[in-house]
C-alpha cells in the first residue's frame, strides 16, 4: 500500500522503514502512528524479511517527538487514546520477533526517544541528541518512556532525564546503555547496514528465541527466566536451522539458515 508519512524499501532480507515528515522533524501524529503500526505488522508477516531498520528522513531528526500542534488540543480521553496507540506501536516493535535497528542521525526526543527505545538495537551518529522533555510541556512521557528508560538505564538516569527534561548527547546515551553504538555521521549508514546484514544472515528462529528470552523472560524472576531460556533452548533442537548450524560448524563452512 502507499503510505503518506513513511517510505519503505527492501535490501535483501532487510526492510527499511523511514518516517518521512522532515518539515515536522518527523514528529509522530496519529496518521504516522497508524502507518507505523501497519508497516510493522506487514514486516512481521513477511517471512522474507528478517531484519527491520527504522530511520527518520532528513539530517536533523530521527523523530523529534509527538506532534505537539495536534496533541495540544486533546481532551483527557483523546490523550489517553493517543498514549495507548503509541504504546501499542512501541510494544508491537519490541515484540516483532525480528531484530529492529534504530538508525539515529539527529534528534530523538520525547516520542522519538520512546520509539528508539522500543527497537532492539540503537546505532547513533555522534550528532544525535536524546531526551524526554515532556515535563517542559507540563506532561509526562506517554509512549512508554518512563518504563523503557528505567529498564535500559536504571532508576537514577530515568528520573534525571524525565524530571529535568534536559537532552543528552550520543556519547552520554551510550554510557547509560541507551545506545549500543556511536559512530561518526559519515559512518552511520555503513555501520547500520553491516549490522543489519549480519543479523539477516543469522538463524531467524534463534533470533526470535533470544528476543523472547531477554524481553519476556527478563521480566520474570531469575528462576522463571532460566526456565524460559531452557524451554527456548530445547525448542531449537527441533529446527532445521539448528541442524544446519551445527553441521556447518563441524564442516567448517558458512551456515545457510532458512528459518525452519
């Protein structure tokens, strides 16, 4: 289908989804939330796509936040619906079952930072800026910012970023565990593409199992999480990918995983 606010492209088994509202710094309005929800649902259902890269158009912003011009006129009921729509999108990304990489070249503020944190890996340019500035608008984060920031960076960092609303640079975000890699702006695409290609060549069922074990098993007690891991580990022994991977290792060749 044709999207108004997104651009989609495929490169091998990698799908790229670009939020394309550069005149609005790629701000998230209802239309964009709906389109992103549909685009990720399609990516989940397309077995040929093994990795998703999420990006923002232009040089200035990944996503600079929610669309304040649209949001400012909301009633409490409308704001609740908007928050839940955003949270559903973020959860669908987090639980996609395929690795999602955020390519962050500029501002990732408010809803943009929340969108990035819902991705599994985040690669940032040295020019990127991160923050949860909602308190400056008399608001709190509404798309999962308080919860994912807490889990990624800990209580102290979550409280500091949300209470002060102050932005941080990419290096500080890396130190806090919010960003996986920080690279020079000219190396951003090369780094993201190499990482996406590496993940696309990996065993997709094992990748899905790792995502489940970390994201869902990690929310339980240690004993429950270990049992979750054991069940996932055992399940892999029923797959063709496990037999291909072990055979390739013993035969000293590169494995060709099919996701079966």
